[in-house]
């Protein structure tokens, strides 16, 4: 009995103790409310479909997925991870407020880790982020954040990682970066940052990763040799230079490709980087001898110096590091033979060495691809001021006497040149003064670029002036050798010929790695200078976007006698799933795109136009867009297959074809011409009828006007393709018709901006999703945070987000 009487009170107390433990670890109700408010502000994304009033965010693991979960310590949230669908996600509705969103986040005061990627967040990053004083790791990649980095970030003393890749951030990097004592990872690649790197970067003692690739940064790189923890430096595709940056000895990855670094590679400094695994300095302006010590670095795995003007002689007996797996020395001025450790027989490392002056045979052996004649490399080396080795050591006898003679000749020539220059200057100044007096004074506004009118910047506040480069999945742009292209097309066999026009031939080919490509051949006139060709290639290399048939590379064919360029080959991706018309007006039953896919497709076309207009400088306008030139890939992603590349217009002019009267970035109302062409494409997408003449456009435009003024939905439905009429909502169809009608306005000034078009089409897609219904309609009845409380966006032009 005694034992039984002792057990009874314990049995009674045990449930009470457990209840107290559970109560002590329950998430604060205010933080639960904040998480549900975040769900509402994000417009109830599918990734948060498991969240509700009854979710136990801290200790109820059933709701967690790999894309959305919360971690807690005690009764407070310490980690919040929400990972959206990734690339291509549209921006949140214009009712979204980034300021309200971060205000809600500040109600999670113990938050240490914040991940918000691919969610369509837009707006400037607010300074109130400083209220989240406990933040250690922040990742907001893949959104539409724009503007400068706020000063509030400088007050996050615990911040260790800040990642904001693939956004629209602009302005200069702030000097207060050096005041973040714990920051170890700074990654801001693929934004629109500009200006120089601040000197304070050298004060970031904890920095391990610095990734700023794909911006518009200029000037020199600060001395980073004092950063003992620095391991990764990725500054590719900017305009940095000319001096090679000084780095710490523990760096493992250095990527400087696509910049303006010049002079010689610092052989001694690079040889001391014993932990270096990846070095990419391709597509710069380096000259001087290639340092053989780079091949023998103990840890190096990847080495690329392609696309420079490096000289020197390779030899079969050069040694390679044990870990070396890939070497690219193509498009330089190297001579000699391939080192044995890089030959095909050694099977040690893959080698790309085309477009040098290497011997195809010798001690090293192996296929070196197409090579220039030796004379070409000698001439080019002299052109950049590099004396070939065989001339540098020739007899010194009589050198002093010749030097005095040369000095006298040079001095005389310089004196004559100065006199001529002064005379020309005075003559030009006199003529200019006369012209200035003869014409009335001009207003300052006349000097503004006609390619970027003020209206462009006003309309682009919501989705920025320039869009991010969506080249995901597209191989890196590079220089091809003629041998590669001949192999890809079976020596340009007739069966590979896709067509021929005034510009040249177009072939289909398959590269050695299986990639299908389109190769356009252009004849180059002798009047075309190398500077002009390089300028064109620099612009073409930027034509890379998810919704363009993107450029993959180029190849020059040279005259062996004088080393001049006679033929230019442009290599583009090959899109083989037909054009848009084949899936709309000419599509067979079962192949016609449904309404949702049609809206998604024209949104893609609009994004491609947006990139052509503002994603590159200068923009490309008057692109003669046609529905037959909108191609679809295997995932039915729309790609603009033909656009106004300036070099094509120049080729047409040189051959008497007239070409464009204006450069592509100076066509009067060129942007509005593209909007009109887009309207014709959208009209065919909505109606499902092939449109082949302006007369048909005018007739259907009047029918569209009449249908939109009618109150009857059935009247509008008559204009919609019958194959999709039942599957689209009236509001979605009406929105598409309204923006289509505005695109077809007779007056160019009355046509909308491409950002306005994007807004309306994304709204059409949104209301279509709402009309089809989804799980949100049920969860909204159970939750006090109903999505119906969010005001629905109108289908008018977006308001100024500022």
C-alpha cells in the first residue's frame, strides 16, 4: 500500500510537467502571426502552401520542406528559409511593399539566418534591415531588388555572409564594407553595380569569398594581399584593370575573365600561390611571355589564359602539376610544340590551344587545332611592342651607332608631326567657330542619347532600366577555331545549309561535345578595320539571354598572306522545336498551345525585347520582329531568333544592299517599332488566326476596338482562338486584348513601354491562375490572413515604384 500511495501523486504530476515543458517551447504567438503575415505579403506562394494557423513552426516537422522551413531556439525564430521556383519567376504584384515586408521581418528579433531566393521580391533594400541586429547569414538572390546597398547593412556587426546574386542592384560599392568585422562571404554577381572597388575592401580581414562577376565595375583592384583568409576571388565580366591584383597566398580560385587587365602576368607572384586550384584570366589584354610555371603549380586544376596576346615558345619538356585537368591557351601568340604532359597520349589534362602559332607535330604531339602561320604571331607580337626572342639577342655590334641614327630620325618625325598637328588644330578651330556663329544655340537636352529617352527610365522603375542577364544553361561565350566549325558542319556540307540571305550563309552544326549550333557566315571587306571588328564582337558577346537565340562565340578566318580577316563566323545556339506560329495559327489539334502557355510565351518575348532595348549598351532597336522568328525550345521557352545586329547592317551596306539608314541604337522611335511588331504577334497569339499583311492587322484592330468597348464577354470571346476560348478567363483575355490594342496604336508616342507590356501580361497570367482556382481558396477561409484582403492589381501601366 505504501508503494502504491507514493506512485499515485507522481502519476498525477507527470502530465502537468509535460504540459509545462511544451508550453515553454511553444513559439511566441506574435512570431507565428509574423510568419503568416510574410506568407500573405509574398502572395501565398506554392512553396508555403503547408503553412496555416495550426502550424507548429518550431517543433511540428510535418510542414517542413527542403524549400521552406523555420528553425527556432526556445520560443523564438532564429532561421527562416523560403526558396522560390528560381529563374524566371515574375515579380510580385505592384501591391507588394518591400518596406512592409521588412517591417514584418523585424518582428523576428532573434533571426540569424535569412534565405529569400527566387520569390519575385522587388524594390530597394530598405535601411531598416539594420533592426535585425542578430543577422549572420543573408541570401536574397534571384529577385528584382534594385538601387544601392543601404547604409543599414553597415550596422549589422554580426553579419558573416551576404549574398544578393542575380538582382538589379546599382550604384557604387559603399566604403563601409570594410567596417563589417565578421563578413566572410560577399557575393553580388550579375547585378548592375558600377564604379571602382572601394579601398576599404582591403580591410575586410575575415573575407573568404569575394564574388562580384557580371557587373559594370571599373578601375583598379585594391591590394588584397593582406587578406590572409581570402580563398575565392571572382571579378569576371567587368571593366577592371589594368594592373593584375595583388592577392594573399592562400587564394584557391581567381577568376578575372572578361576585364581590361593588361601588361604581363606576374609570374613570380602567381608561382607563390601554392593553393591555387583555378585561374581564369581569359579575354583580357595581357601581353608578354606566357609563364610556364603556371602549368606546374602544385594544386592547379583549371587554367585559362585564352583570348590574350601572350607570347613565348612552348616546349615538349615543360612539366605539369599532378592535379592539372584543363588548360586553355587558345587565341594567343604562342609558338613551339605542345608539352608532353598536355598531349592527347598522356591523357592527363584536356587542352585547348587553337588560334596560336604552334607546330602540329613535334616532341609534344597531339592535336592543337587550327593555327596561324608563324609570320602572323611575329607580326602581332611586334604590333603590341613585344620583340620576338630570336631578334632580341642578335648582335649588339653597331647597336649604339644605329641607336643614335634612329633617335635622330624619330626626333625629326616627331617635330614634323607636332607642326602638322598644330596647323590642323588651328584650321579646325577656325571652321568650328564660323559654324558656331552661323547656327542658333542648342538646348542641353539635345545632347541626350536618343536611344534612351527619359520615358524609358520613367517606365522602368519597377523592373529597372536594365534587366539581368538570364543566360542560365547557355555555354560560355568563346572563340572558335575554323577547324572546329568545319568539323561541326562536315566541312560546310550543303546538307547542313539552313539558308542564305544578303548577309551570307547559315549552317546547322554539331560541336564535338554534342551541342547543336547555328553558324552564320559573313564576308569581311578589306575596309573593315580590326578595331571595328573587335567592337562588334564585344557587343555580340553580350547577346545572351534566356529569351534570345544567344550568341555562343565567333571565329575569324584569315588571309595567310597578310593576316587580314576575310570571313567572320558567328555561332549561335540552335533551337529546334519550331516557331511560335507552328504552335498557334498553324498548329494541328493537340499541338496548339493552351492559353496559360500562350501568355507565358509572350511574356518571354517581351522580356527578350526588354533585354535588347536596355540590357546591353547601346541597345538594339527596330528588330523587325515576326511570329515566325520567335522560336521555341524543348521546354517551349520563347526565344527571339532574329534581331538587328549592327554588323549585319554594315555588311548589307558594303554590298550595296542599303541596310538601315540609322545605326541600330539611333533608329527614330525604334523601341516603339518593336512594340508595334510585338502587338502583331500578340494579336495572332490571342486570335489564333495567321496575320500576313498590314491590311489584316488594321481590320482586326478595329474588331478588337469594338469588342473591348462592348460590355458583353461573349463579344470578346469571339475574337479569342476557339481552341483556347473555354480555358481562359474573360479578365485575362480582356487584359491581353487591351495591351495588344495599345501596342497597335498608329501614333508611336501612344504605344506603351515594354515594361508596361510586361506588367499587363503578368497581370493577365495572375488573374488566369486565380480564375482556374487552386488550394489557396480553401486555406484563405481558414486563415484570418486571407489573400482576398490583398488589393488586386489593375491592368494599367505600373505606377512609379519610387
